[in-house]
C-alpha cells in the first residue's frame, strides 16, 4: 500500500520534467541560438567546476603518477569552461567546425573503403555487398562536414531545432505519463 501511494505521488515529478522539457523545446525552436548559447554556457560551468576541482585536488592531495597530465587536463577544462561561459556561441560554432572536419575525414575514409572492398564476383563484375550504402554514407558525411565547416551558425540553428523538437516530444510524453500515473494511482 505504501509503495502504491509513493508511486501515485511521483506523478508530479514526471509532470515537472515534462513541463520543463516543453518549455525548453519551445525556446530551442523559437530562439535556437539562445538555446545553444545556454547549453554551451552550462557545459562551460561544468567544465570550469571540474577543472578547478581537479586542479585543487591534484595540487593538494594527489601523490600518484601522471600528476602533470592531471594538471594539464585541469587547465584545459578551465580554459574550455571560461571560453564557453564568456563566448558560448563562438565555442559552440568551433565545436561544430571540429565535427565538420571529422565528418569530412570520415566521408573520405568511407569512399576510400568502398573502393577498397570491391571484389570480382563471377558473372557480376566488380562489386561488394553494401558497397553502394558505403559510398552513400561517405558522400553524405562529406557533404554534411563541408556544410558545417562553411556555415557553423546554420549548423547550430538546425541542431537547436532538432533538440527543440525532441525536447517537445519528450515533454509531451512525460506530461501524458504523469497524468496516467496520477489517474491510475489516485484514490480508491
């Protein structure tokens, strides 16, 4: 009976998550750059806190091997955190450019892989199972990478819109779940 009552009261938590997600989703859709800036700013605060904590702990209490690496990591975290806090859109754009570079490299690799895995099949010429899909994924990765490098701001807007849509869907599902839990576990 106590468990049933506890579950019945938890609907408010589900509702709160749902409402927050819907609000964030709406902000991400209608003010995408603001949402990306806020997310980057939060990541910056987390990185700064982790960097300072790691630096203080390493400097005062750590006696093991690799102390230099830990201090380097801590300083990098502090630097990343400060950049993300004071210029979140530039930091987010820089991260998308890095993703773009990675996608270009991945696309070229996939295209080269598609050429390399080709093998002769009797009566069919040179072919490999799934070769066309490998080529398609390489071309798409290459194109997306080039787009992100050429226009990271557009990439930020599209990313924010996708995050917003997913957050809205998640929020609505949470609200529906909350209402169903409330109905199922309330009163006799």
